[in-house]
C-alpha cells in the first residue's frame, strides 16, 4: 500500500440508528463531537444515522416509514391553507363523477 494516503486517526466509533435505537461499534475516521458510553463501560465517539440495516426495508423485508425530522407535519402545516381553498371553491366537487356530469 502507498504511504501517506491513509487516515492516521482510525479509531473505534459507535454508529447509532436513531429510527430504531440500534447501535454498533466499528472502526472509522469520521469526525464527530458527540460521545456515548458503550456496553463495555468505555466512552466512544458517536455517529448518528437516520437509517441502517436494522431499519432499511431491503434488509428487514418490511416497509416502514421513517420521519425523523417531522417533514410531513411541516409540509402539511405549510400547505394546509391551499387544500382548504381548493375544497371551498364553487364548482369543485370531488364527489361528482364524469358519469353524473353526462346525465345532467
């Protein structure tokens, strides 16, 4: 291997999947300010993950929706006023079907 191209600070790090509280200890050179107490009593740097093999549908076989940042609520709150306007407009009746329009 070539010298001088590999990172010097290669250490044990805890990776934690926040969606299912799954954590594992591995080696990494990723930079982080957070730390966590591991099962062996030692303190290790902590890397927070949104998804891992424990929560990804490919590995679990289950489709599970993960909304860690509240993005759906934020979207619904932002665009709720537009949905109300559309329903309140005259002539915009969602229950009316094309077959009913032809008979009238």
